[in-house]
C-alpha cells in the first residue's frame, strides 16, 4: 500500500477521497446563503447584527460604488482593512463583479503597503481611516482613488452615540477606531449608504478560473510576492473543508471570526467556509478575549479557528476567573504553527475537539488536517485533504520520492494549489514544478500521517504571523552602531516564536532593545519587531559568506534572557555573583557608616577622657 492509500485508509467513514469539481464562483456562496437563510444573522460585529439579506443588499450597493469609481471586470482593487462588516461587503462586491481583491495588513508600515499596491497595480484602494492617514503623504494619491472606511459606522447605534460624548473615555475610543482622513478621500460608508443597489444578476461576473484574490507573502527572502488564487482554487479548498467537517449543519453554526481576513487562514475560514455553511460569524476587529467572550454570550460559538497563542489566552482568561462557558464549541481548528499537546488537552477539558491543520498561502491555504474524531493524532500535520496528493522528496534531488520515516521536502498537488506569483515567473517556476507545490517544509510519513521535521527554512512564526529574517535584518542593519545582524526565532512559553536580533557592534558602541525597537517601529510590522537582542563578537558564516542562522540559534541555547538581552549563562552567573557581592559590600559600607555616625554622635555628647594621659606631639599627632 502506498502512502496516499494508507492516508486514505484513516479517513472517517463518509469522507470521500475526491471532491466534486468546482463549477461556480466565490460570489455564489453569499447569493446561496442569502437565498436559503435571508433572516439568519450573518455577522455580529461588537453587538451590531446583520442578516444575510441585509449583507447582500449592502454588497449590491457596494458593487454600484465600485462601478461608479471606474472599476471593471478583471481589475484589481486593494483592501487595507481590519476585520469588519465593510471588509466583508467590499470583498463580496468585488467578487460579484469579477474584480480581483488584493489583501493588505492595515497595520503594516506605509512603505510596505505602498510597495504591495505598486506590485499589484491597484487603481482603487479601500482602506481604514488610520491606514490612509499614514499611507497618503503630502496629498500624493499616485493616480489612485482612495475610499475611507470609518469603523464606527458598523457599530450599534447606541455605541455610535456614546462615542460622540464629549468625555475623555469616548475620545480615547474614537482615537482607537478613527483616523484623520486626508483631503480628497471620499467616505466608502457614505457612498455605499446613499447609492441604489446594483442588479447583480445582470452583471457578467467572473468565471471559475478568474483570478479572485492576491494574498501577500514575503517568502523566505522577505521580498514581497503576491500569491494568485483563482475562484476554483479558493472554492476547491472550501469544498475540501466541507467534506472534512461533515457533521456541520448548514444554517445552524456560529463561527468565531478572529483571524485576520488578509491572512489566508482567516480569509478561507471567515469569508468562505463560514458563508458556505450559512453560519453566523462573531466578528472582531482584533483578537481580544473580553470582546470575544461578550460576543460568545450573545451568540454561543460552535466552531472556532485560531493559532496556539489565541487558545492559550482564552484558557488563561477562563482559569483566571473570567466567566465563559466554552462547552458550546464542539470543534476548533488550529493552524499556522504547531499545537502543543498540553495546550490541546487543556482546551478539550473545557470545550470540544481541537484538530490541527497544515497549509500555506499558496494552497488556499489548507493541504492536510487531522481527522475530526478521537482518531486524530496530536502533534502531526494530519492526513492529506480530499483531492490532494502529497509526496516527500529528496531535498537535493526532487525526482527521488522518499518512503516511510524518511525526511524530505513536502510537496503537494491539488485543485487548491495556486497558479503562480503575480508578475513573478522566476519565483513561480521555483515553487511550482509540474503542478507540484514545493513547500520548502521538511516532513516525513508515519503510517499515512504527515509529521513536520522542520519548518520552512529561516522563517519565524510569531503568534501565527510569518516573519522573514532578511526583512528584519535589513531594517536593523542600517542602525547607527550596528556592524552586522542575524535574526532568528526562539521558542516562547506561549507556543510561539520570539524574534531575536543577534548584533555585532562597532567598537565602543552600545545598543539596547529599546533603541532597536524605536529604530524599527516605522520599518516593520509590530509582530516583526525584535523582542530581544544578543550581542556577539562575530556571526557564524558559511564559506560563501552566508549567515548560518541555525548556528546562531544553537549559540543562543547556551544563553539566558535577562531584561530583553540574551547573555551567556556563565557570564550571567558571574554578573549575578558580582551583583550579590556589590550588594554585600554596599550593606557593609552602610553599616560601617552608620556605626561611625553613631560613634561620632556619642563622642560629641560625652565628656573628654584621658586628656591627662594622652599626649600629642607638636604636630597634633597621638604619641601613644
């Protein structure tokens, strides 16, 4: 039995090994949900509810706005938004017109967002007010049309009124949600509100192989690349998930939508899988346990997707006494980084089953997953999804396929695999060979299950976000006093990786963590900024001069973290001893000074004694 047949033998009863080919497009998901469940709550956003019928109406108005600003079938628009109803609406409006959506992180540095927009060629940008405030410099629109999203417009009416109160608390909340809109930027919210709905049934729309989304990834080099995903790619993965989660009932589920929509995991789960299930999604602009628990009380969540740090924060909050009954969450899926077995066990004590999945942006994103039953195997990548072929090949000679237990590169092929990197044939040819996606991850087979041997070379995964060392190194290298830098990830107690910058300094230079973070705050996303530093005399390099980051990590294993800086254990111990000695000598000196002071005071208040016995010489010195 070959490995794929062995993997299929572990499928649950009723889960097919092949999916039905996709024949419709992404917009069909919303049309179908609104037709079958018009009055069902589609979105709960901080207490404001939208039915599927209301969402579809908003989408048809938004489509009209896109046409008014000149967007046509086949064009690319950029969305730079947190999770919010406006994001959802703009996405589906674009899908219904056959327009490609490029997703961007609204908290990314201005230069990064700008270079991504240049790469994909968007002429229309729909962005959060705070993002547009930093993106548009000196009124330079660069030939683009900008439409600003006001997050407060999506809040319940009562919340909107409270935010208008002339009190400090209201001002602080407004400042978190709003930004100063540059002159010449129109309001997306007002345009959608005041435009008549477009009859979407009369629009040509996309075809199944049209380009649906462009998702940004830096690859192991950190150079921005845009992953091309078609309607067929995305919906094939949606259908694969549907086959895998066969026990879910359409029109009855509630999904916790906390993963960012600009991330492949969040996009697939919230924008596609959730709508395909006609589920209610509890939507939050950022991951916040208190906000999530409040929403969970309004609409008990039945299915939750997240990354390990999210699960840990939820459990820690419950253990600390916060009131939240997690028993309604029948299933949870964890991705983007390994799930610690102890964390999984803690979760299942309070909620239902938690399974792991594996994938990457280039696969829409899911490639494999654990069976949704007690037959799952914790700490594995699970089984290849239906209609997904996986092979493990020799790292040096990909033509050699490896067998059970042999470690090699994981390659995948299936209808969810991307069509290439946008305008980047060289990188496409490197990643996509004869239809096979070469992931760069090292794995092995174990009785039909996939087990990760090593993560993609060099990349750091911090709380589910990909951090590319070369990008961080470029940001730090120009810092005054820094001669050389290597960036690596070190495991943390929260089942994540912390970004560590190993520095070589100029003679006499001093650099601390605060200075490094200050230097990089305008150059890097918050999750990519170094969390700690180490000072080295030199960095290990190969004969070709390439920094050997693995060796840097190995050196750091002999260090310990002290106040944001990694120090050699022996040096740290010596320093600790020296500090204790300093404390001891300081205490001795203080006691001596106290004694001397006491003696002086005593002497000042005592009569002179022995004056007749003690003689002094002519210089005033004692003679005895």
